[in-house]
C-alpha cells in the first residue's frame, strides 16, 4: 500500500490514512501506466514546454482567483463596514494594525541563521470511544538547516525514521516534512498546510481565512486580553499584549485563539488557536467540489488565453490536445468522485483541530524566530477514532552570523528526457513538499524488494545515481509554495543510514523528553470554553447513517435519525430518535452540548436502552452489532431507563476522563422474551438469540466516571494501558462499585505478547442490572456471556502471537470469576483457550475458542480492538 501526503491540511492527512484501503482499491481499476504513456507519446511536450505550461497555469489560476474575489474597492468597502463591529476597543484595533504591518514587512536585517530542527508526527487508531488507540504511523526528523539571504535554504537531514507497527516493511521519503523556521515572506502563524506557507496580504475566502490578513474584519472579532512583560539581561523591557480573536460564525475555515504580540513592534511572540468548528468531511468535500467546478469553468478561458499568448504554436496545440483528452465529458462522473453508497455508509466522517501552539524566541535582542510548534487533531471515521499529534522544535546555533554556504545547484524535472547530456550531472527536482510512504503488510519476496527499489530509483531519476558514483552524498532540490521557495537537500547515498542515525531519539522516548510540552499545554489552556464564536443559531440538519444503526437481541435492527443545530458560542442542540424492528419500542434523547474540542459538556434528557456491562459488551455500538447481525451472537444484556444526565468528557494527551451525574428510572426491558430477531445466523443455521436478563426496577441518583490512561507507549516495544471505573448511587438501592483494568503488551523475540488483568468489587446492595457478568468475548472466551454474575469479579487474559502486525496468528488463555464478594476466591473460576487471527495490529480479530470450565463447547467470534 502506498500513501502520499503533501504539505496540506493535517486533517486531510488523517482522512488519507483512514481511507487508504479505498484509495488503493480505486487505483486498481485504472488503466496500466504503459498503455496511458503509449497513447500520449505523439503529443509529448518538451521539458521546457512543460515548465512553461506549469507557470502559465499558475498565473492563470491567480488571475482567475482575483477575478472571482471581486474588485478591491468592493472588498475594502465591506471590510470598513465590518470594522465597526469587529473591535472590542480602540486598543484592539491598534494591536491588530501593528501586527498586520509587522507580518507584511518583516525584518529584512536578518542575514543568516543555522538551526537544528527536531520533528515528530504520530497518528494513532482505535475502535472504541473510551479506549486507548494504537500507533498507526510515526514519522521523525532531525535536520540541520542553513539559510543565507543571498543564497537560500540548504537542509542536511541527519536522521529520518518512519515507524508503522502493523507493517512488515516501511519505505519512503519523510525528509520533505521538515519545516523551515524562517525565509523571506514566511508566514508567522504555523499551520501544517501549504495555505499558510507564504504571507498572503488579503484573505482568500476559498482557503483558510487568516485572522491577521487584510479584510479579516469581515470574518473575525478582536478583543484585547491580558498583558505581560519580558525583561532582557541588559535591562530592556519588552511589553506583550494578548489579542483574543474569535470567528464571527462557526465556519471550519476560521479560527478562535489567543495571540500575543510585541506591543511596540507588532511581532508575534506566542499563540494558541484552533478551528472554529469541527469539519464534516463529506460536507466539506461536497462544498469544495462545487467550488472547484465553478472555478474551473471560469479558469478554462483564462488559462487558454495565457497559454496561447506564451507558448509556441506547436506546443500550444499539443497542450490543447492533452487537455481535451483528459477533460471530463459533459455529465460524466469523475473517477475521483466518491460513490454515493460510500458517503452514505461511512458515517460519521468528521475531523477536528483541538489546538495549535506557536512559540517564538528573541535572538540577539532583535530577531524573533520560531522556537516550537505543536498541533493536536483527530478524526472519527465510522467506528474508528484517529488521533493526530505533531511537535517540532528549533535550536539555533548561529543567528545573523557570517558563515559560508554553498550556492543552491541548478535543478531539472524528474521527467527530463533520458538522453539529455545534462541529466547525468545535475540534481533532481522533486515535487513540492511531497511525503511518500510505502508499506508492506506481509513478508517481502525478492520481487517485492526489487519493485520497491525500482520505484525509489524512478522517483529520484538518474541524478542520484550519477552523484553517488563519486560521492557519499547527493543533492535534491525541492520547490514549495508555487515555486517561491527552493530548498536543497544534502542526502546520504545510503538513505537507510538516516533511519539508524544516533541523532534520532530512542524509539521509546516520550514526547515530554523531546519537547517542552508543559509550555505548549499552558498556551493551549487559553482555548477555554469562553473563547468561542458568538451565539448565532444556524439552520438544523437532519441525517441518518451507519453510526445511527445498531443490532441487538432486544431491538433487532434499530434505525436512528439525528437532528442537529449549531447554536454558536460552542453550543450544539442534538436530538436522536430511533425504533427497533423487533420490539417496536421508541427511544430518543435530546442533548445540549458545549465543546471547545478538548473538553465537551453535555446535558441531556433521554429514554433509552442501556447495556448492563458496557465495559465489556462494548455498549450499543458497531462492534457488538456486527456479530449479532452476522451469526446471532449478542454479548450484552439490556435494561430500559429514562432520566436526566449532566456529563463531561476531557481529552487528554495520554487518555481521556469521562464522568456523568444522573437521575434516572431503571426497569426490565419489557420485551426480554424477543428471541426470534432476524440475523444471518438464523437465516442460514437456525441460530437464535438467548433471552435477555431481568432487571430490578428502581429510581437512582448517582455519578459514574471512567479514566483511561496510556502509561507506557514504545513503538515496537512495551505498551501499558489502564482504565479505572467508579460509580456511586443512591435511591431505591444504595451502592458503590469500581474496577481497574490494565493491559501490558510487549514483544519477546519474534513473538508479541499481551497480558490483561481486571478486578472489581462493590459496596452496598447492588441491583442485578448493575452487577458484574463474567464469561464471553471480552472476559473469558469459550464461555457463554453471563456464565457467572455477582457484585465482585476478576479475570485475566494472556495472548501470544507473531511480531507482524498486518496479519498475526494468536493463541490465548483466559481465566475469570464473578460472584458474591463474600465468596471471593472460594469458587472455581471459568477457563477458556483457543487461537485466532488478527489484522491491522488487532483492529480486526477472529477467534476460535474452546471452553475448559464449566462449559466445554467451541465458539467462533469476530470482533474489533484486540490487544495484539
């Protein structure tokens, strides 16, 4: 599988990782490259003509965008009208104007610098709402960067490593992800996107809307906040002023944040900001597609005019033929269009940017240069949760010094003709900021290795081969930001040396040891609940999707409909109604939610079906629904409840804390005798669901909490996680219950092992539906769910498999007990053992289990999110 990530929006990178299998499948239907190339040989443009076409198209796009943006007089008038309501005080306007001037002019006195950058990007993936995600991808870079105003930028990577635990082999080029701390025209705000690479004077409504650009008053409001001062060793005092910026409405192209500026010079000193709202990926994709259609229709005549004026007639004709060949016929859908069944099934599809922090430091008393960047984001794709984190820091060895720096070499396109006499002596020009990752999911044959090496050779052309004949290093030139920045990379001929460089941190090094995360977290704390877009209700949306469907022994197929309205100020009103085809019992809830990304507070009234053991049965979600529908195996038992709850969820860097206060009525699901619910297992094998368990009716007031933590996380090494659960209740029955679960996963030689242990107990009179049930898929495999039940429990699960995470055979042994806390340790525990197969580091798992005591039958299970 091959994944390509450009220096674009990090949330799009999350979607690219999540949808990589679909992308690979889509590529399988394309025509072979050889046939496409042979069809175009007659109309091939020369290297010089291709370069001219690229430059002409870039200029035509710029002209077209200016035309679509309207005339400058109209924009200026609209901005002036908006300015009357944009500023909380005259001082806020003064701070913005100074910051805007400093951003546009920048300090031209800086002549040079040398710095070392350390960078880490991590993507995790998990299948449970309250769980701990596994590492999907990690990329790390350490590089020396040198810049002179009269020369340019040279980068010497000293370490670059990519880690994908589920893959047997990972190759590619992560070096291009290196950030350049400063160059003339560099944007002060950091955002892992090409939109924020170079300073753009005015806002562009089709891209991320910069809060400091001219015209931003139409989209933002500005208020002054706190102030601070920095005293330098020589006694000079620098006064800082906070500018709190909020978007006027909840739009994913805008920000809310806290920005600190040098009050005198207007230079950005530190900032924390996030997107104003979450991204509905399908909604944004549809919106962007419509915009592209409008822009391309307007762009075609402009591009044709520019090409006709600049190209020789023969080249213009060839380019016209090529454009006509690839142009989509009227009414024909593109191969890149997402099929309707995919967008309808893959729900939810949303992403959010929780926080970006930027910190500058003052060098030689006059040059503000970036010191650290950090970003945290996440995406929810169906049942998968994909968190993302990126950190980088810059250490400066020389600022404004007089050191020598070799001139940047000439470059050529990788598609230059093979018989060019110059191609053997000049360097390779790579695509702009492109990061390519190739992963092998199984053992690699000699043919696979040869194909991988051939791909790398084609990527860099003959320039690398030629240079490495006489030297141990070779040079690659990269162009970024529409050719406005050229970077020369001095790379070792043996690129594998970068992955084993001693300059890289050890695989088990925590983020805290590499980066000043305490400072970043302190900055991000400014993004509290009070820093929100103003209250401005939007039109409600109605939807259904795969995330609103579930399947269980009581309801059968339960379909839900969601109505959501964004109110502004961080508030969202959400209502969900559903009914099951088996019990025909209507359920619903109405919730008022307020969130700032990392923290979410919810108040709701509800009438719902609840799971007795949501810790192990997985509650009413996609995971338990899959085996219930496929072969009639439901691990959960259920009761009905209605009431009111107030809850909060706090996302933490290494886990999550979730709690709720509730007042509710609980009773038996009156249709517990529904056992004939349809399933594929019943259709083909006569399997029927077991009866649901009875519950003790009562009214309760209480609080429960769950705290998940990632204690140790070493790629391809030790991993230790824990989940603590507590509950205290009063009412018809007064009781308290708690449990602790921990999982240790560790490789031993060629094997991967894991050990899970859990124990819990209670106090007071615990109603039947709030007891502990042991037996089944998540406790003791091979035994029936609820084989033993009581107010105390313990269980342990051991697994051993191969190191390869892509496809892993596994053997396991489980033992556990549940019963009265008074008979703890006096009753023989349940036991089960078996074997299974895991895919994608345990994200998908198939087990064959044999009960050893008390039941001795065989059970087959298909489920999500196993330890290995």
